[in-house]
C-alpha cells in the first residue's frame, strides 16, 4: 500500500507545466517560433483539465468511502458481539 494518496490532478498540472517549460525553452533556443498567444490557452486549459481531473478523483474517492462505510455498518457493533467481558 502506498504511503500517500494518488492525486492525478497534480500529475496533470505537472505535465502541463513541463509542456509549457519545454515550449518556452524551445522558443528561447530558436528551435520553435511560437507566438506568446499560444501559451495562454495551453496554461488555462491545462489548469482547467487538472481541476476537472481532481474533481472526478474526489468524487470517485468519496463514493468509494461511502460504499465502504455502508457495508461496515451492516455488522453488529463490537460491544454486542460478546467478545469482550461485560461489567
């Protein structure tokens, strides 16, 4: 089991930022002549995509937790199972 939660939105945001950095580096090196207007929609669209992925992952995680909690509440509570001595 991993030591931390999987956060796909952060991964998408990181990939978008790496893409932007690569584009700026290619433009600065003269390999690619990109207009500055190109980077604005990539930045805004990438952040929107990261937010959407984060929201979807949140909804999936909440649904999984709710389903797990509903199956756990079916069993009898530990105090009435008779496994502990009663005073």
